[in-house]
């Protein structure tokens, strides 16, 4: 049975979205992440899609959104952090390939060992959830 003393807070989605976007300007660590995060609000359910640099930004953002009046739920299942992507890319690539991640873009460097192709390494990294693209930055093969 519902608690008659607790009134349901309903607000228009556009007002909730405005408050969520305001969090970007008041929580300084998120300012750099803002261009890489999409916010969707439907019936008070907030869904965040994109990339943050560190997991703490993702977690803090979700906590602050949950406190916004009218928010019924917060879904961060498609909000990925670069630290997790970097660790997963390390598992998906050989030791000779080094990875650097910025907002879901993975730069691959080092060298591709014999027996593997550049395409297979790029495909393995691009298959990781949250990777927006994988960019190879390997030295040109020696001529001669």
C-alpha cells in the first residue's frame, strides 16, 4: 500500500533534463566529459549514454541525478569510463600493442606482432563496449 504522506513528485521531462544539464556546469570534473555524454529523459527515467574519463565522474553524476526532483530512475549501463575501457583493451591486445584512451577513442601504438593483422587488433578493440573508435598509430613498415 502506498504511503499517503509521501506525495509522488512528477515533473515534466524537459525540466528534469534542464536540471541534469545544470549538474554539468556545477560539478567541475564533468565539464570535460559533457560533449561525450547524451542525456535522455522519459517519464522521469534518466538514461546516460557516452563516455567519462574516470569511473568516479560516472558514479558521482549518477548520484547527483538521482537527487533531482522528479527523477524515477537513473540508467548508466551505456555510460562508460576510460579506465575500464583501457583495462579491457589491454586484455584484448597483445603485449606489444599499447593503448591510450580518451572519451572512448582508443589510440593503439607499439607494434603488431607476427601472426596478427592490424585489422584484427583494431576489430578486437572496437568490439569493447564504450569504444567509439580505435585509431592505429604504428610506425610505417621499414622499406628495403
